[in-house]
C-alpha cells in the first residue's frame, strides 16, 4: 500500500483517476447514444429499452462471480484485462454497427457489460492499495465526482456526435478510452505489491452462498432488499423511458440536456453530502427516498411533458438524477457498514444482483406497457405504485435498524447510483 501517513494521494492514483475518468466519459457518450440510435432507426421504444436491459441482464448473471474474482486474483490485472477486452469489443461494434446489422448490436453490448461487471468490483478492491489509508475517503470522493462529471458531459457529447456525425464515431471514441484507461492502470515503477487478503474463501459458489447467507441473517439488509424489489419493478425504468421520450425526434438535443441536468444535480448533492460531518442513518435515507418517489415521478412526468423549453428538460434530469442517487446511497452504505469485512464484497455483489434482477424486470414491463400506454404515463403511475408497495418494507428495515453495524474501513467505496449515474453500458 502507499505510505499510510502521506498527505498526498500520489501520482499513481492521479494517473489511474485520469484513466477511469476518461473511460467513464466514453462509457456515458455511448450509454445514451446507442439506445437513441436504435430508437431512431427502428421507431420502437421497446427496441431502445432492450439496449438498456442488456446492462441489467449481465449484472444479474455476472456480478456474483465478479465479486469472487476480485477477491481471488490481482485486481489491477483484472481491470486491465477488462479494459483491453472492452477495446476489442468496442472496435468490433464500431466496424459492424449500422441499420443493416442491428442484430449485432445487442451481443456486443452484452459483451461490453460483462467486462464492465467484472472490472467494477476489482477496481473498488484495488483502490485502498494505491492511496494512503488516511486518504481513502478523499480518493473515493474524487472517483465519485469524476463519475458525475462523466454524466454531466457524456450525454451532451454523445448526442451531438450522433446528430452531426455517426453512431460509429461514438463507438470508436468509446473504444479509444478503453485503451487509454488500460495504459493508465498499468503499475508504475516502485508500486507496492497487492497485500494478501485476510480471509480464505471456500471457493466457487460456496463464496456466493456465504454472501447470500450474510444478507439473510441481517434483518435490515433483508427488508431493504425486499423494498427495493417493487421499487425497481415499478420505477426502475423511469429514466430510460424519459430519455427515449426525449429522443423520439431524430434531431433533438433534449437527451443531452437531460443528462446535463442529472449530472449537475448529482454533482451538487455529492459535494453537499461530502460536507456532512456525521453520516445520517442509511435506513432513514432510503425510506425518505421511497416516500418521495410518487411526487418526484408526477413532477418529472409533468416537466418532461412540458418540455417546450430546454429548462424543463434540465429540471427533469435534476429530479430523476438526484432522486436516483438518494435512493441508492442508503442501501449501498448498509452493505458497507453492516457486513463483516470478510463478507463486504460478496454482500454488495448479492445486493447489486438482486437490484439488477428487478430493474431488468422493470425495463421489460415498461417495454410491454409502452406499446399501449404513453411512456410518461408509465413513469407517473410507476412512481405511485413504487411508493405504495415499497414503503411498508422500507419502514420494517428502519424499525429493525437497532443492531450496531460491523466494523467498517473508513471511506469504503460506494457503488454507482441508480438512474443516469450508474455503471455505464459500455
């Protein structure tokens, strides 16, 4: 590990952060552009939603395994291998993408998302090894801020390239960022080796079963995940529906403005929460976010439907982006604070898989409903149903939140938030 008493985060972390920031920007450039291009090429909202669904489907299948891989192999090498694989997949997609080869897009997206699912836990595991122990919180804050910056700029750049160039240009740009990120991740001369893990897992699916058992035995985690299921089922596709509503016209810049609002809102909220001197109870944060889902959904649907001016589009992005972040941060903190250190990665992986499962179901249900119901109506109704069905479970999680949390390392990384500020569909 880097010097524990150093005051600076160090050149190695700065180079890694630059590479991940550029890679995140490339991911969000493609994240919105691909579904919008599919929507414009086919005229089908459901076809565009399928591109988003590829993200959640791969998370369901590969996230549990990714947590085990991050614990068993050198995380730096895992991230580099994933980046190089991402470059090859993106290059293949860039050379084949086109309206005549639409069927090739989805397998490429799935492959990109598999690699992204493998890289994320490894990167989060590597971070404590490259910064001083007393600067881990600062390092994670910078990583989060860079992600919000990618959300702020990526959609604008992606939609601009899609409107004035081609979808192939968008994908080639994403491919180049993979290559740069891999170079930045390479170990520098003098880097300390990765310290050995403190726990020896049984191996294979036994590791995954232990993670599931750790969740089942904690009532707060159990009830929180019970609340997340209906919330993501009814409201998990809200952001995607609004984006595709804005992107129905070929030459509109509304999706980029929507991403701008979401990124700016989350950046402000992240910086504000970073100044809080005492962490609020995660169960309180989550229950509050569940209760305000209905009014946020109604306000977002009205604002998106009134988007005759760019200000309404930005406001819609702020509403859904900030609310998505606040909904995710509570459960993420619970996984970090309540799980034993030897189980923290697997508990987080179990919860991410569960969330992705119901978000995938929500996207599929929204795709079916969009055939008969206007997308913004689905958003408004889904928000009301999400509050009505998730609030009782969130209340039980809050009532059960009496056991002291397990000892946690300061500054443990928080997973990307829901909504636009999520792991990009790379």
